[in-house]
């Protein structure tokens, strides 16, 4: 088949909104201080590794996994404090759960609404699932603009609203009363995305059953298990029973189930690293604010810090850091409110020191 007839077929059959998308870009792994992706910087401790490998060795790879992931769900209920009477569903990362929620409500004219700047996947997955996507700009200091949000709810009648609590890439937790009013006023579902729950002071999980349209989503990615791909969605059984029809039967593979079970048995380890990250976040925020050329560091309830450098510097600083072996995220250009902004994940103390040193150099270069 010729080049041109193939590209004509691609044009003819691929949905235009997919043609228009750019695939989510992840930089290839490199030998750098990696502070770009909100990973927990602490690897699994060596002392536990052989016990974990033993647990994996007992997995029968010739068999399908437990389709209901019964043991893992039970452990997650306890570990996360899922309220009695609420149902939960697991996903291959919370990204898969966002896709399933969208597929549940997608159709002509159905809208996904979210404040911006926000999590990049909300838009990508909305378009993937054939939905219209609408953003409402955040206000000063990245707080929800309540009047604008409520007006957008009336105007767009969204099938689903995503609220990241705390928000990525800004790091702040939105005002709780404003979120509550949005849940009340929303005509459809509201998903409160608590990817950073472990680093935050507050949660909607205990109240998930108190609103007819609320779902709470979490993930183990940011607390130390990003490699597993495991997210959870919690809500009333009436919603979860419908979602369960869309979930592909074996979406959580046997090795992920065994590894997550093992990790939750040893969760003191994860809890300790989370506590260390919170302490280190405070130190890093203070140090960052004193670096010449850093004009603003926003308060964070997540495992990263968003900061602004002098006008026009962000891209050069990002590249300068990379040249010095430190990878962070350049937010400049991703949204008007993020001009001159960068985002750094809280690393190990030594990594943070290297980052601060490289940043100081890059800003004075
Ligand atoms: C990282 C992140 C996720 C993605 O979590 P996975 O479980 O790794 O897919 C979801 N929501 C927000 C706001 C995030 O920052």
C-alpha cells in the first residue's frame, strides 16, 4: 500500500479530535536528579526487597489475576479509610479511572468541566472519550473563582466536573466551602481527585456518601508506588455498579496486586517516607524563596513546589538545570497564569541540595 493511500485512510477514519491531540510527552529516562514527575524519591528499602520478591515468586503467572482484586480492595479500604457503605473500584492508575468515568457519561454535547491551570490529563482524556472540554480560569493565587465556576455550571451543564484537591500543577488545596457549593450546584458528577491526599491536610473521602453526585479518586502513585499503576475510585454503590460494567475484567494485573498487597502490609515504610517528604517540602520551600531570581514560591499541600522566576527566564533555567543534571518541569507556556513558572518535586535531601545549587547557578548564568 502506498504512503498516500495510507495517510488518506488515517485522515478518513481517525476521529478529528484525536488527530488534533498531541500524545502525552514523557521525557525518556536519563541519568539525572529526577524531580519532574511527583514520584516518591525513596526506593523500596533493600531489607524488604527479598521478601517482596518472594511474594512475587508465588504469583501464578499462567493464571489470570483475581478479577475483583478482593484482597487488595480490602486492604485499601482499611489503609485509606473508605467509609462503610461506600464501594470502590481500582484502575490502572487514576488515569484509567478518569477514562472510565468519562465513558460512563460521554455522548454528544456532554461536557467535562475543570478549573485551569490543572491536571493535563483531564483535557486529553476528555477529548479521547469524545467529550467536549471546558476550563474555568482559577483566580488570584490559584484559588477557585467561585462565581465563575457556578456560572459555568449553569451555562455548560457539565456531565462531570474534575477538582484536584490539592491541585496539580499549583500545589494548593482549593477552598473547601467553595468545593462543597460546586458539588451542590453541579448538575452531574463531581470527581474530587485526591492524588496528593497523603501530603494534604484535608479530604472529602469521609463525606463521599453525603452528596448524591460525589466520587473521590486516589492513587498510590505519589506515595511511593508509581511503577505499579494503581488508582482507586470511591463512591455510592449505585454509581460504582454502573462503572463496573465499563471496567475491563483484568485491569489490575497479578504482579501489581501482589506488590500492592505487600506494600500495604509494610505501609509504615510508605508512611515514614511521606512524613519525610512533608518535612523536606518545608525546608525546600524556605531555601527556594531565598535563591536570587526566584520571585515567588507558592505554598504547597502536595509533594512538589511551584515557583516563579524573573520574567523570560523559565525556559533558560529549565535547560540550565538539565545541563547541570537536574530535571524539573517547565510550566511556562502551558497556561497564561503559569508564565515564568517551574515545578519541582520534593526529592531526597541530597537531591534537593543539588537542585538548589544548580538553580542558583542557572539563575546567575
Ligand atoms: C499524578 C496525578 C494523577 C495520576 O495518577 P496515576 O494514578 O499515576 O494515573 C491524577 N490526578 C492528579 C491531579 C495528578 O497529579
